[in-house]
C-alpha cells in the first residue's frame, strides 16, 4: 500500500510533464522577446530605498 502511495505522485508528475511537452509541440511558445506585460515591472512602479 505504501508503494502505491509513493508511485501515484511519480505517475502524476510524469503525466503532467508529458502533457506540458505535448502542449509545447502543439502550441509552440512565441519566438522573440516577451511582451511588455510579461517583462520586468515598468517605470510606473514606485521606487523604494533600502535603509
């Protein structure tokens, strides 16, 4: 029973990894630089100083 409890997460992770790889094959990620909303925070964010 313990073996099944340990095997289940391994099988689930393998399934998720395979599904993610398959998704990348079907829907390839966009080439080129990331869009501005996915980039680093813009200049409109407040600056903080470290004391």
